[in-house]
C-alpha cells in the first residue's frame, strides 16, 4: 500500500500566485474540501508564494498532529529549492529531554548533543545541506 492510499495520510495541494500587473501575491493550500488562502507581501516571486504555501501546509499538519502528510506542488522551482539549503545554519532551541534530546560535555570540554530528535535533525540537515546551531537556553520559558 502506498502512502497515498493510506487513510492516515493528509493530502495537501499547494498554490502560490502573483498578479504580474499589480504585483499582488497570495498563497493557498487545500486539504480535503477546505481551502486556506492568504495574501503574501506584494511583489513576491512565484517561488516565494509557493514556498509559503508549502510551509503553511506543513505547519497545519503539525498542529493537527497528522501521522503522514503528502504535499502536491506544481512548482518545480520551489521543490528544487527544498532539496538544498546551500550550507545555511538552522538555529535550534532545545533543552535536554531524554531520550529525545540530550546534552553533555565531552572530554575536550565541548558541548555535545545526542538523542533521537538530535539524530533526526542532523540526518535531515545532512540530506538537505544545512547545519544546525543549538542556541544556548536555560529554561523552557525561553523556548
């Protein structure tokens, strides 16, 4: 059975659009019979509006705690942009929460991290060409 045929899969369709005459821009995503659309900053590129739609679809799926998501996009440029982050650094704020995220000091007195969430973020960073920087945090209130 494919993920598409799985009843636990939320299927999103995304769209970004820019009026070439006025520069007005917007983004949207569709989930089932529900359409979610909004204006973006004027004069955004088509790629930027499509990336905004994809990002909001992912946020929506996270809020709904979807088990599986499938996103359809008609923008090859947006999808290509998601394949490589060109070595950018992603700031991560986290506190130790074993076994998901753990922090320790190694023999060289360097801060190190471990745990399943750390390994996941690192694996995604390796696949998409970005590094992570863990922002020092002293309490959950700062997160």
